């Protein structure tokens, strides 16, 4: 029997049924002349936050920015440690390093390939400031023990949700457990853009204001930069 050949993902075929909608929407944006942020982004932010059950969605250029900006906004001491799974994609590590922090690698559970409170706990020390949970392969980490551990040690929790759009743990969407979460809309993701894009999710009102400034040259309103 000949082996079954499964073709690689073909984005052209995947998007073909929506071509007319994409074309009309793109034409509308071009005609309005508002190409950065704008109403389309604001509408998506509202819809995505509502779908997740979160208060704020801040659209950014890509998933890497969505990971970096919350770490920069936290203003941790340089060289402080962030615990992160060893089997994550390099973008998670790059975000921690570019924020001036030190990634500390936690091994995943051999059955789920996700980090757990048990794999995180031995790595916590006086230099640890945060845990970066990564929900991989569409599977959600078991969050309650991780959140309890973080609370016990006064650590922030961030979620890398680049592979978990729509995934839930005990009825709650990934991306709504920690201080902030990062989503990627790279074309091959569960929810992909025509190009690259990302989003930050948070329920912290003050942090949302700060992140909106961070994504736009420190500007909260036109002609004012911090």
C-alpha cells in the first residue's frame, strides 16, 4: 500500500473562499487612507477582547512585540529572571532577552509538553520576577497550580498564546489568567492575518493605557509623546 501523502498547508487555498471579502475590505481601507491603527484595528481589539472575556486588547505589529512590550512596561531590574519552558519557540526567549531579563528554562511535562507548577517550582529564587507560560500545540497549561505558586512567591504570570487561540482550561480562555498575554496572528497560526500581526490581552486598566503608548512611540494622543 502506498503511503498517504498529506500536503503542507497552502495559505492560498485556505484563504480563497474569503478572497472577495478580503479584497473589498482592503479596498475600503486604502480608500479611507488610514493605514496605521484606525477603526478596523479598534473594532478587532474590541471583538477579540470580548470573545476572550477580557477587558483590553492592544493590537501590535507581531507576536514578538506582544511578548516584549509587557515585559518592558513592567520595568523589572535588569538581569531579573523569567521562568519559561525550554521547548518554546525562540521568540519567547528573544522577548525576555530584549527586555534586559534572563530566561530560566523549565523542562516540560513529558506527557503534555507543557510546563507545570512542579517543573517551575525548583527554579524560583530571589531573582525571579515572573513566569512566562506557553500554551503549545493548541493545549492549555494547567493554570491553577501555576497561579497559586506565582501568588505564593509574588511573581507575575505572562501567557504566550501564539498557538492557543480559542483553547480553554476549565472553561476559561487561555490569555485571561495572567497579568498579560501575547497572541500572534502570523499567517500560519490558528488565527492568521494576511501578513503579520499580534495582540496583547490584559485586564489591568492602567497597564492597557501604558501599553497603548508603548506601541505608538510613547504617544497616548496626537503630538504628545512620553
